[in-house]
C-alpha cells in the first residue's frame, strides 16, 4: 500500500472531510499542518507546483490533489486501486 500524506489546516472543513474518508477506511495517513508555518506552506507549494489551497494529498510521491480529487476517486471506486490495495476495505 502506498503511503498517504496530507497537507492540511486546523480550520479547513475539506481537510477534515478528506481525513474522515481515510479514517472511515482505517487508512493510516501522515498529516502536515501548515497553520502558521511559512516553511511548511512553501514546502507544500513546491511539491504541488504552486498550489496554495489545502488539503493537498499525496499517495507516496504522487500528487492526488485536493478533496474534490480524492472524493472523485472514492465515487468512481478507484481509491483502493490508486493506493495499491487489492481488496476493498
């Protein structure tokens, strides 16, 4: 299974919804809170070709995008495939 990394903010409802998708499926993720941390915000922007909104979600080093992109994978039944999981969780 690929590692899940999410750049997020404490005040972002879309970040919370993305994390809930992972939590509901018992998927472990690594969260990087960018609140009040200009270095982490710049790190996120560098890794996402300048995107400034959160969440920004990665599976291993592949940028998935934001919440809408994650939700699209869920709706199409492609989340497990994208994560490299054989069986439906």
